[in-house]
């Protein structure tokens, strides 16, 4: 059985390049967390998410 590359695959693609392309496609297909909000601000500021000490905020 010969593997036929899908139309979006380059003809000179190596097996490692194919694996990386498939991995990236699988990662892109995963659901993304919502953008913005308190969680992302805390992550950007280096504060632990779910901080149980509100008096410690900046």
C-alpha cells in the first residue's frame, strides 16, 4: 500500500516534516481558552492563577 500525500502536502516533504505538520494541525484543532480576562492578566503579570490572597495583589 503506497501512502498518497494529501493535496496540501509538498511533494518533497520528509517524514519528519510530515509528522510536524500533522502535529501542528492537531494542536491547532484543539479548543482554545478564552482570550483576555483576569486569568490572562495574572499570567502576564507572573501572578499565580487562583491566588487565594487578595491582599497580595499589586
